[in-house]
């Protein structure tokens, strides 16, 4: 059986960053879709009227997760 390859933290973190982008996109799509359904039921003009803070919450979540991964990426430069 061949030896396993060594763990590569930078590659792992880049993949984690890509996974975060995909997860954030899926979460945003579902949130806006759900707000559109609520707005339709309430006869509101736009999904923003039905869910006014959805954009702010998504921005905070996106900023926090991206900042965390990027800070971990900068720390991997110090690894041997």
C-alpha cells in the first residue's frame, strides 16, 4: 500500500474557501427565494420589504467566514 500524501494546509484552506463560496451562494439563494414567497403571500412589493435584514445578515456571515479563512491562509505562510 502506498504512503499517504502529506497534509497540505494551503490546498485544504483554498478548498475550504471555495466551499464557503458555494455554501454562501446556496444560503443566499434559499433566503431570497423564501423571502420572495413570503412577500408574495403578504402582497409586498419586493422580497426586501418582507425580509429587510436578509442582505445585512448575509453580508455579515460572508465577511466573517471569508475573513476567518483568509487569516488562516496568511498564517500558513509561516509553516515550514
